[in-house]
C-alpha cells in the first residue's frame, strides 16, 4: 500500500524545503570543505575519501535520529548509517545475519538462540545481549508508537534472557519458523543499554558504519566514517544527508553539482535523463508492487467469477508502459516476484476479454458499473486508473474513476469503496500475508477473510523443514492466484540518480533491503 512497509509518506507530502536547504556547510566535498574527490584512476577500484551528499525527501522539524521512530526513507537511510539490526533483508527478502552471526531454534520453534558477532558501539563498548534486550523492550513499550512494535509481538520479552554476553534466548508466544524476519524487521535497530530519548537529540551512539557529527532536522545530517566498523570501514570520509522534498529540487541539485545522490525519481524524469551523460540512473527492480485491490467481502467482488474477470481484463504491459513509462515488469496477481517463496511456476496471466465477458455473464454482471478509487499519492496511480478504465470498457464494464486526497488516501481505502489503486514496498512474502491477508490483519485492504487460509499460515509458521514450509506457502499463493483480491499488474522500479563519479551503488536491491542506501559501500571515483 505504501512506498515503504508501514510508512506514512509525510515527507513527500510536505511543502518543499527549497533548494536553500542544500547550500550547507561542507558542500565542497571533503570534511574541511575542500574538494578532495580527485579524478580517480578510472580502473573501477574503490578508493577512500570525500564527502557524498545525498538528497532525500524529509519530514521537516519533526525529524529525529531515533532509529526506532524511523518512518521516512530519509529516516531509514540515516538510521542504517548510524545503527545496525540483528539481521536485514537480502535481495530476495530473506533474512541475512548482521549483528547476529547466527540463530538456532528449538524443536518446537518457540525458543530461538541468537549469537552476536563481535562488534562495538561508537563509544568503544561491545554490543551485548543486554543491549539487544534493552532495544527490543524499548521498541515494545506499550506507551510508545515505535514502528517495529508489531513485528516484535511474537516475542515474550519478559521471559527472554541473556544467556551470556553474546547469546540471547528469545522465548516466543507461539511457534514461528520465520523468526529471522522478526530480527530483520523495519526499525528493529540495536542501541546501547540505557539509552534515553534525549540521547538521540544530542550525540546518538550506534554500531553502524558512520559516526554522528551534526544534525539539523529538516535540513541536514552529517556523519563521519567509523574506522572500527565490524563490516569494514566505509570508503567515504563523510556522508551528508540533505533535504529536498520536491523531486525537481533533488534532480536540479544533482544536475547543478550540489549533491551526488538523489533518491526517488519518477519514471518520466528518469527516461528524460537516462543515457544523456550528465547523471547516472539506477533502477532498483521489483521495489514496488503495483495493483488494484478488490474488496472480496462486498458486491461485486464477493463473487470470485467477477474477480477472475478483472484479472483477465488487465493488459499488464499496457499498464507498465502507460502508467510507469515502461519502468517495471508485469505482475501475475501475486506479491513478491523474485522473493523467497514466490510461486513463480504459475502461468503468466494475460488479457482475455472473451473469457472475462463470459465470467461476468455467468455472474449476472454483464453491464457492471464500479468505482475505482485513486489519488496522486503515488507515481502512476492516476494514469493506471485511466488506462484500466479504458481496458474494462472493452469487456463491457463501466469504471468510474474517483480521485481521493493524498493526505488521507491510504487510510480511506482500507475500509471504504470496492476497488482501488494500491502499491506496496518490499517485504517478505510471509510478512505480506500476515499483515494483509489474515482475518485479523490490520491492513487487509481486500478484506480477504478465510479461516482455512489463516490455518495454512499457522501451519507454515510451525513447519521447520524449509521445503515443506515453501510447499505450504505455494499452496496459499495458488489460491490467491485463482481467487484473491489483489490484481497485481506490475512491479515498478525504484529509481535513484547519481553523479557520474559515484560508484558502488547497488542496482539489484529493492528499496528497504540491506543493500539499498548502503553508503558504506559507495565511493567517489
């Protein structure tokens, strides 16, 4: 639904900060304001030195460096520069060890021992099991609204304990085979035991690749290389995040040499600049599911034949070309193309208007009229609605497009209407199911309520063998493919632009995964 799982994209909805926010101290490149990037030797080998300036949409004066409050992409990028999690999501959205060197469940999958690697906080103190428990208990504080709270819900934190300095035993409330996903949860960063809220307003201490230098909410954050980082010191001397809420401001700053990295471009802008030589366009594939969500608990979509007809009305390539300027790949009515457990062997669904008309006739819906909710809240939404309206007309269906408010769209469509434009950022398929497709899921936009489907999810979570668990997830996806409420027509690229001398930006990692915004692996040639 949202650009980043669970995010309220207030940064993109805020008023533009203006390019003046980019004209900050140190813009010369090096820590002393001098441009020490050099020309590089052109052999493609990483080199040390320089300051990289990265432009993101921000959140104004309310911005914070508290990693447990990270909501915007800018927040998350700053958090992963300063802090670490026990695990993070790989390119296929499986959990990869970070501060945790490994994990092992008991036979019942309700107790997990997590072993920590040898790592230090920026103040030289070792990262310990007590730091982990403190961090998770802080996140789970019932009086706070930290974003990873729901993800940590399966853990009985009162019963969990530090076995020794580098071993945590997590006691779970129920068997959970996908527990490593909890360790990788968005916002589940590890901070030192005893850290107070005020510490994040002064000089925050983490274990990440960069150390804190300065922070001006809504304007800039400057970090310096952590030479003692457990995963290897970054190549950059310094990293500066600058705020530019409007896409045009980010692009103009990049073209004008005021920044070297611009986050989140729309497809039209990217196509206009790609291959022109001024800047480099980086496309992060499979970053955003693009869909129409049908409410399965109300007419006309309470009839599975109508839902199947809509699956067959969609010309997916036309939607990719028209709504995303070609910046994506076709979908097959399932979330997570290319991710772990994705049912990639199911036949690719294509447009079949004759079959769609036949299904609608059988359902008594030959002259169906439906309202499609959309908004300018996300790139391609209004275009996709218009294109699908024209496609549906060819099957005798009248689609009325209704524009919604950017400020309330995501909340409005969860319960109202029958059909809406929808998108989602990257997350594990297991998390997509648990958050959106179970009877008690809080963001169940399709109102998919089936107790037997819930039972299959619990079966998958309690299945220790990887192949057997994958088979259960495949069974669940076959049902969604046949009669679910998500018409997933595509997967959009997430688009970044960089200066030509910026190297090491990963182009295979969906947004929000481990290698997205990995500024510790980037260098200036």
